C-alpha cells in the first residue's frame, strides 16, 4: 500500500490529521529499517503504528511480519519467551476478564514482541479486536492463531462462528473441517458444515437470481434474439467467464435438454480443464440422461412385456446407467477420497450389485461420519446376512437399532424386522420376540411381522 493510500485508508479516517501523519511517518521509517535489517528499530515504529490505530490491518501485519523476520522464522521467538512474558500474560488475562479490550491488544503486542507465534495471544487479541468492532484486524489475528496452532479446537470453533456470521462460508467450513480432523468426530462441527453449505448454496442461488433479473432486464431492452445466440456472443467475447458457462448450461438444464447441457460443459472444460465442479456436473448430467432413458424404456417394456428387442434395450440402458453412476462415484472419490457421503453412496451401489464384501469395506469407512452411522450399520447388517455371517449381521442390526433410538422411521422398522427374523434363525426366540413385539407396536402391518410373531411365540411355547 502506497503512502497516500495508507494515509487515506478508511481505518485511519477517525484519527486526527496530525496523528495520521505521525503514524504514517512511523510506518515509512519502519519499512525502511525493516528492509535494511534493523528489526528492533522497525519494531519500535510498527508498534507505535499498531497501538496508535489498532483497527488498521496494515499496521498489524507489518508489526507481526517484522518480528518474525527478527527471529528468523524460528516459530518460537526469543529464548525463554514464555517465562519472560509471564507478567504480561497474567495482566492480559485480567484485562480479558474485565472486558478491557484495548488493554488486551496492548498487552498482547508486548507478548508478541518476544514470541510472534503465540497462538493463545493471537486468539485473545482477535476476540478483543472483534469486540471493539475491528473486523479486519480481528479476523487477521484469528488467522494467525490458527496458523500457529491449526489443531486447536476452541480457536477453530470460535473462528468458524465469527466467519459464519460474516458469510465467509469457505473459511468457516475449513475451520470446522480442522475440528473434525482433530477430534475425528464432532457433531457440532459436522452440523455447522451442513448449515454453512446450505447457506452458501442459498446465497449463490440468490445471487444467481439477481443476476438473472439483471440479464432479463438487459434482454428486455435489447433486440429480441434467441437466448442461445446471446450466450454464444457473450462467450465469444469472454470465454473465461466461468459463471457464464454455468448459466448457459443451466439454461439448457431448465429446458430439460440434458444433451445440450452436457455439450456446454464439455466446451467449458476446454477452457477450464482442471475444474472439478464442471467435471462432476457433466458426469451428473450423463447419469441423469441415462436414468431418463431407463425410465422410458421401462415404460415401453411394461406396455409390451413380451417384446424381446425391448427387453434387450432395457438391459443395455440399465447397464449404461450403472456405468455412469459408478463413473460419477469414482470421480468424486478421486477428488476427495475421505468424503464419507461418497463412500456411503459407493457402498450402497455395491450392495445393489451384490458385491457384499466390497460394500462392507466402504460402509465401514463411511461409518466414521456420525450423521450416517445408523444407515451404514443397517446396510452392513444386510451384507453380512447375505454372506451368511449371521452373528456379525446381528451385531450390526443391534447397533443400528441403538443408534436410531425411539423415533419411528422406515430405517428403525427395517432394523427391528431384520433383528427379529435373524434372531429367530439363530434360535434366540426371546430376543426375536422382543424385537418383533416392538416392531408390531410401531406398525403391525409391516411386511409379515404378524405371522413372524406367531411363529416365534409358537417356538417359545414348544
């Protein structure tokens, strides 16, 4: 930032002209000394700048950058820094408890002078700056705190909340992901990621809606020409406009012209060959079109059930749909191998195709995600039952029942039915009766539960 820009920066606007000029002079001297390697002198200048205007992000970043150069980026600061800063830490804690936010920032700066990698100090200063309304400085301090200690759950959780409130979705999601990486499972962070992704999508949709309104207004004023021509002319001028490609593909998608939408994404990928989102959308469209072809073929076959040619066509289209589905799943996994939702999707695909042993491996990986753990346990139980591993199947049915709790749902009905039937197969009729009775109390018409309960009761009597 140039001298004139800094002098007129919004964060300096509330200062008197005299103070602004003095701080700018200190900033200029500090830069000069830092470039010359005199970091102690530079620190004196930058500290005056920061303490003189704590809301100025440039002053903060220069203060921290100079100190890190002073300590040759050793990541720990001065020798015995934690002992030397003990008094300042105690005072800062008192100031923090008494909500004396400017004192927290002042005392924090003293600690950073001896260790500009002190995560806890950055965290306390970040909270204080945000309380004072210094958003840019506060968020920068939180970022420093995370960079110094990326696995600190408390810092990441606080930062995620602050970023969420400011609609900074990508950074907030990254904080939540670090929490999950540190704790393996964290329900609050997982739920927050879901909420953030939903809000992000809604904001994108709203932005898209506003853009469409503007485009519609422009089209209303312009001579009426086919929309395809409008898009083509715009893309001829700005082929690197990613949003325009998305809008063009969506234009065809809304008209249910999936083939044209596919072609649009293929063309877009020539300009953005590494765009993961474009590739996923192309594969999703191919899967969608394959599914529609299967549906149409099935309807024709239902009207002509003895037509051998239709049967063969239906089988080929079904096979093509399966190939598209698997291609999409594999691509998602190549981009993000740890995505539990995709692992679950792959596991269910394998179940549907009779690959039960392979499905179990995928579903057990997906089980790490607490939000789908009960679904995974239920699917794993089904696989073990198909493999005639009845005891393992029973264990997973019981796990699913425990995780699903008392809420009435289709999964709990399936779990109770599977556990009742399998307990009977294993000769444990008392357990079978317990599960069957519970299911009958929820839905007496479920499958053949009434007959199964009669058989279990008969066995117990005999």
